[in-house]
C-alpha cells in the first residue's frame, strides 16, 4: 500500500514525520501500512510502559466502557478514587487531580504553587525552573521550560520563571527572592538528552526549598511510574517533594496525567481548577490497571535488571564504535554519540526495522516498554550495532 493513499495533507504539520503509517502494535513491536515490523524503543515517548496494546489495558477499557464513561468531573466516580488511593498509598502525597496531558498537569502545578503563594507567601508567584528543561506546550509550560528553541516563540510569554542550572545549587539560590514560591525540576532532563539530577543535588534542593519555606515541585511525567526502577524517581534521592506531576506511563498509552500534592500544598478552592474530561472513569480505570501491574511484586526489580542489561550493552557498543557515555536510570537511558549523527542513526535504524529517538543532535534516547524481554534488548543492540556500523564508520 502506498503512503499516497492516506490523506496525510489533512493533518496540521506539527512535526516532521517519517513516511509510515502505523497500524498495529503488540508488546515491543509495531507494524506499518506495508505490514513491515519494527522493534519499538520509543514507545510513544516513554508512554507505553507495558508495551503496545497489553491485555490489561484492553480489558480495563472494555469493562469500564460498558459501565460508565464520563459522568462529569463535578460528580464522584469510583475508578478515579481507586487510582488516586493507589497513588497516595504508594507515595508521600495526599491528594490527586487527574488531567488529560502532562502539560495540563504542569499547568495545574504552576497554578497550585501560585495559589499557595497567594495564601502563604504574600503573593509570591515566581517558580525557579532549569535551563534545558521541558514542561510541556501550553503557553505557561512553554514559558516555564528552559528549552532554548522555545525562547523566541509565542511572545509575550507568561512571566515568573527565572532559570537556574541543574546540579548547581548556587545558581538556584541566586534566583530565590521574596517573590519565589517554588522550584520545579525534572529529576532527569529527558528532552535535553537524559541529563540526571544527582542524588546530592536533589537532596540539597529539598533542604534549600525547606530553608526558604518554598515548594519543591518534581515533574515526573517522564520519570514516574517505574520508568527509572523505583515507582517515582524522587525515591532515588530519598526526599519528599511537595508537588509531583505524572503523565506518560500513568495511562500506559491512553491520555491520563495527574497533579499530586501533599495536604499542606493542596490549596485549590472550588472554581480554581477543573476540566470536562478530568478524572473520567474510563481513563482512570486504565491507570488503575496499569499501576497494579507496576506495583506487583518483582516488577520494579525487573525494570532495574533490564535497565542494567541495556546499559551494559550500550556501553559495549560505545567502546566498539568509539562513542561517549551511557547515562540515565532504569529504562530511561541515553548514548552520547560524540558527533552530530543521531538523526542519521535514527533514520538508518528505522530502515533496518528499529525505532529510536534522538532528542539532541548527538544523543540517542532509549525508553522501551518496562516489561520487554532481555532477548528484545539484545535484538535491539544487534540492530543498533549495524546502524552505527553504517553511519559512524561511514
Ligand atoms: N514534562 C516532561 C518532563 C515531559 O517529558 C513531557 C512530555 O514529553 C511533558 C512535561 C509534557 O507532557 P504532555 O506531552 O503529555 O503534555
């Protein structure tokens, strides 16, 4: 089947897409419009934590869709409370507001912090964020993001986001004034090329924010729900933030995200926050099914073991091809190619049946399903080896 048979021109061009139409997915594999199979190490950008179309999601959707889809967020529904309870019972937080995307969760976190500042810090509203960070594509979350490409876009931006540098506590302290209400941080800068905050930095950041009586917000949209080997990445640093945002893996592939906060930070009043689809039982039932799998005994240890296997394999390839460091945690890893050939590697790998992501010109990012097999990791390494042979040697 030719690509020309599909009405591709009817979609807004928001990104450059490869000439493929994916029609079916199962586990770590995707099939395109020609029936060609691809090993998927992108997984919807770290979204499909249980792979493509897992039975638990199909079953949760089918079962819930026969019971109740959307009563209105102004009424209670059971799946949203059950999922909120699971999150609360397994975290340091007390209350949850469900959203439909990560950006919407972060937008909510910004509003919640400003609301808290109005009540507790004489109207303080500034939120310190980090250079190269990514928090979403609404106007406020683009304003909060430190992604350099966003700087000239959609001016004037939402004010109130002074910038610091990750793993540089002094740069954070410099930005804190009487106007500051919070610091918002991705524990691993994902879009920036998988740059982890160190354990020490996260601990110091917690101590600093406590000292100044301001909130610590962790954006765990990419790192949460088991991606880095613990349920939430902040556990690696052994800290308790005030606010956390979740997305991506929370719904395992369906649009579901969340704003999560401690009781003390949960200061919205009726009318402050809401949304037609927020907390709908159809998506919440999926989130509950996904989280139950991630919480099952041995699952997170499995992520850790697969992550270590993948990291070892990537280090071997790095040595063999004269590349740079392998970094990240769990199954959110990056390989530094030390030269700007990442998009070429992605293209050549795709031709060979492997889907990869290049968040930076010299960086490859790996974010496979959390439950993939060791054989699939080995298969990926063989395919990547071949692509590197062609691009790096060539
Ligand atoms: N925050 C982080 C750390 C992300 O990685 C992303 C998405 O890539 C977002 C926020 C935005 O989430 P969404 O694309 O669901 O709006």
